[in-house]
C-alpha cells in the first residue's frame, strides 16, 4: 500500500479540513493572479494610457481644437503620442515603432505624420478622464488583496486543523496498538527511538497531504492562472514563456531523484540520535558506575558527525540545485522575455509598455514561487513518506491474538524439552535446553551477559515465538504453552522485570493494576512482604501519587512494589529478572525476604545476578552461550568446582 493510501485512512476522517484547504488555496491563487492585470491597467491604460488611440466625440476632452474620448470607437480616430516629454495629437491610428519629432511631424520608420503639440492645460484635462479609472482599479486591487489574504488565512487554518486532528487520531491508534502489539516488533529498537517515532512520525501522516496539496495545487494553479493572465496581455509572449515549463519539469525530476535517498538517510540518523540521547539520559547512572561515559560519547560523536555530513549534503542539494538555482533561472527568463519584448518594440513589431513588462515580471515570479515552495516542501514530502512507512510498520504489525478465556490456575510444573531457539533464524540463542521444574520449586538462572537467560524468560512468557527453524517445546502442566492465546496463557504467570516499571497514578493503582482489590488487601500485601518502609514513605496513605515513574523511590522499593503487584494477582508461576544495578545490602535482604514470602507454594524462576538471591534455590541452571553447562543446587554446584564455583568466588571476592 503506498503512503497516500495509508495516510488517507486517517485523513479521511478529517477530510472536510482537507477540502476547505484545497478550496481556499484555489481562491487564493485565482485572486492572487488578478493583481498584475490590475496594476498593468493602472500603469499602461490609466497613467500612460492617454497615449494611444482616441476617437472624435461631441462631448469629449478638447485637445488641439478637437474633442475626443475613448468610447466613440465608430468615429474618426486620433492618436496621442508621447515624444521627448511632450504630448502630440495626430489624425488616424499611428503604427508602432520608435517615434521622432521633426518640425511639426512625428516620424515613424521614415514615414511622416502631421502632429499638433498639446499644451499642459490640455494634457491635464485628458488625465482627469483617467482618475475614475484609477480609483476603480485601486478599489479592485485592495479587494483582490483582501480576498487573497482571507483565503490564504483560511487555507492555513484548515491545514493546521487537518494536521492536529489527524495527528491526534493516529497517536491514539498507535498507543492503543501497543496494547496488542507483538513485543518482537518493538523490542529490537531502543525505547527512545520508538518514542521519538510516536511523536514525530505521526505528524508525517497529515504533512504528506498538506505538502502535496501545497506543492501541486499551488504550482498547477499558479502556472495555469499566470498563463491566462499573460495570454490576455500578449499571447505571443505568453506562449514563449511556456518554454519554461518543460525545462522546469526535467529539472524537478532530477532534483527529486537526488533528494529521495538523502531525506531517508537524514531522517534515520536523526531518530537514532534521539534514541541514543534517550538511552544516555536514562542510563546515566549505569554509565557512571561503569565509567563508560567516554565510550558512549565517542559513539555519539560518530553518529553526530554522520548527521552533519548527511544534512549538509541535503542542504547543498537545495542550495545549488534547488531554490537558488530556480531563482537564477527566474532571472534569466525575465531578462529574456523583457529583452525580446524591448527588441520587438524597437523593431516596431509590437508596442511595449511598462505595465506589460511589470505584469510579465509578476507572472513569471508567480510561476516560479510555488516551485520554490516545491523545493522546500519536497524534502518534507519525502520525510513524510519515510515517517508514514515507519508508523504504519507499527500500526500494521501483527497483533497478538486478543481472545481471552478464564482457565484454571496452573499447578506450576514446567518442562523445557530440548529447546533450540534463534532470534534471526541463524545464530542460536539457546541450544538443546532441557529443564524439568516441579511446582513450588525455586529455580535460578545464572550466566554471563548474553548467555541466554532473558531468552529463556522471553520464550516462557511467549514474548518471542518459536519459528519453524526452532526446535523443542515448553510445557506447563504437560500442556504445550501455545495451547491458549497469549492473553489467556499469561493470565496465571507473574513477571517482575529487570527495570521495574511504575505508571502515573497512586501507590494503590500501581499495585492493584487493574485487579479488583480492596485497600486493606493492598496494605496487607505490602506488610506481608515486609514493605512497611514504603508505606511509611507515603505516610501510610496508599492513595498518594507516585511522581515521575517513581523518581522518589529506590530501585529496591520499586521492585518491592512490583512484587506486591504480582502477589495480588496470585499467579502460580512467578518469573523475575533481577535488577543488575547495585542495590545496598539492606534493600537486598528486604527483597530476599519479600521473595521468600511470595515464593511460598509457587514456582519461581529467577534470573539472578547476585548469587545470594538463589542460594536456597532447588535448581540453579548455569548458562553459557545458550547452553546449560551446569545444573544443581548451590551445594552440589560448589562441590563440582566448575563455572558456578568460579562465579561464586568472583562475587564473594575470594
Ligand atoms: P544479560 O545478562 O545481559 O541480560 P542474557 O543472558 O539475558 O544477558 P539474552 O538476552 O538471552 O542474554 O541474549 C542471548 C543471545 O541472544 C545474545 O547473543 C543476544 O545478543 C541475542 N539476542 C537477545 N535478544 C535478541 C533479539 N531481540 N534479537 C536478536 N538477538 C537477540
Ligand atoms: Mg537479560
């Protein structure tokens, strides 16, 4: 589906703004193209217009002994000429061409025409006739300008309304989509990048239409109306000016092809920068702990440099081959047209007047102006397409099966039967994993970073699906985990993530989290897991607001809240990805106590970074490169004197 069709899904709901935008753009262009005609009339017909053909009349203006006006066209014609700061009147219609005065004759191309010199009084009489015309023209001009301004205002307001309304709709849909999204779609990207997309990419949807309308309607109408205007003034010159069009089309095609690639690169780099910044800001404490600020800054510098290079390439393209080039082109065309007209005038082929030159100058500028806009808007257009592509990747991504049915709680037996799994279909993240967990057991998963601990959890939670290239199966209570829809399946699983997440709301809403529970249950749960200190922090009021993702709470406290959240849902199986960051010993023992409470009569799987957490586990599974290298309880593994022993020694520092 192309970008326009995709965006139309959203534009459609607000199409009245689109149509009003188009309608008023047409009005604007129409009226905007009238003003050169009016100004040309003032200049040529009203101010300089006393020269030219007049007709004998019984109640006209007296010049050189005759009365003349401009309306009695069936009577004898006279010509008023302007030569060397003086006006003359001659009988008949004089041809065009350079005029000279020799004696009492006007000489044009060697032919003599008798002429009478007009007095100043006679001239001012004639000019008076023009005053009403000038007044009319000025009123027209003001009217035309007013209508153009109002039309342009409504057009812009409509465009803005289209943008804000579609952006609102699409943001709503994207956020709603996240509820059902298959986690695999977003987890491969940094959170900041995804968030940046949500904000800026959603604007792209309406921008595609507003840019397109601006570009195409403005250009087409400006060219069409200007051509009509020029044609009315001078058909030959108008047709001559049209040779600009094919040249410009070729030019635009060249430019668009060039800009296509660059816009995409710039956009991509830009959102990577925002993503990186987000990561850095969110992870600043970790960066400091590991002293890796330097490394991060280096990586960021590279990305930044890349952006500078790509953006400058884009700017250069705009400057040299975009709107600057078109300005030069405009100058050339105007010079050429005026040059040819003047030449024709001198040769006596056509008469040229200042107003005509002014009008052509305006019309050529009016044709060029939207092209200028086109070059500016074109990158917007390309950026929009990229943005729409990305946003629809999210909107159209596969959804989890939303069906849900109540099922009996699990007993809590879990079997990993020879599981081999790969994220990319090539490099296995897990190989031949066999684990047999009985209900009520506590299992520890340990291993170096990248050894596959989270992958085991992802599979068990069904955050990632088995692909045809993968092998084996996971069973809960002898039932393959893909028997029910994901929603149903997860309803009796509890998970505590490595980074506990708190939402805007109160302590109570964060613990209840959609589950029906009384305030007493919440308080009891907190007390049960030994989290009275949290209650104290909130002065015993569980309806106090948690600020800013729990900014005033420690990591340990946040994990305690997550634990309470899980406990209130009472799942048979609890999965916990232990926080990696440093936790003080007091908090650690608090969490361990809470865990021991929560773990009663439940199957608990813990990804452990602190071996103290799983000292009492029934099984400790040691992973390396996606394989199980050791398996047993703490004492058994210590006596093996293998990998676990090595890790243990490292941690206790002996
Ligand atoms: P850590 O202690 O750092 O959390 P881990 O033991 O949880 O590490 P996993 O996240 O399970 O390690 O990663 C196992 C392997 O799979 C690694 O090689 C990792 O690069 C790869 N991997 C993890 N997640 C993905 C993903 N979404 N797409 C592709 N490869 C992935
Ligand atoms: Mg992990």
